[in-house]
C-alpha cells in the first residue's frame, strides 16, 4: 500500500484531530521511495500541526507514526503519565527525546514497550492494565484493550470508526490529504 492512502486508512482520527497519534506497519520494497513520500507528506502535514516518523523494524517493514506534537506534549506534561514514563526509564519528556527513547526500544526488539499506548492517546489506566494483565482480562476491546471505563472506550472506538469510514469515503471521492488534515488550531 502506498503511504498516502495508508495514512487515510490507518490515521483518520489523528488527521481529524480526534486522537493524538496513530501507528501502523507498512511493507515497502523500496526504502528510497518510502522516505521520499514521507518527506513530501511531512512537509504537507507540518502546516496542519502533524508530524510523521518512519521507523524501520525489519528488512522490508517500517512503523509509520503520525502524531500531533502538541497533543503528545500535553500527555507528556500530565503528571500521572509523566511519572509513569519516568518509572519506565524516560529521562526527558520533551516530545523528540521521548520518541527517540520509545522507538529505540522498539528497534532493539525483545519485550515490546507497551507504554507506546500513551503515545497513541490511550488512557493511562488502560496502558497499566494491559501491562499488569499481560493483555488478558480486558473489559472491552477495540482500538486498544480497555481495563477502565468500558462505556467511554466504546464511545471512542465508535467515533474513531465513523471518522475512518468518512475519511475513506472522502479520500476515495478525490478530497486531497491536505484538506482532510484538520489544522492544529481548528
């Protein structure tokens, strides 16, 4: 799948400013083309308050992380989340530094850094619940496994799904990605 339609398919709630960030895996036989597309799209989306990172994880696979820096920074400044991340070894909670730490842990392999859920906008209670329960015994499951407020999580899951369907339809009808990306101050 090409990068631009993949962003619409997997990141619609982030493009719509409903969610801090989205993450998906992309298979690319051509790294040079992927990086060129990512650079072009990064320039396009930067004006809308979005940033894009490509993190190679295997020979032909990469993680694509689309995020709203201001929303991720807000999470990093929230005391419960900051304390949790400090306990997990994050020395700096500036966005760039924290993302470097996170993706270095992903690239290293071994135990997956489940705190990644915070960087995707998941509630701290659910991230901690997932870690403590080893991914089992959740109260509901959608975009993430919920261990806290099931009704709120289900409301968000439905909202994100409606957004994705609408963005898929709009993009398919020819609305450009730039127009789908809601500005940061909107």
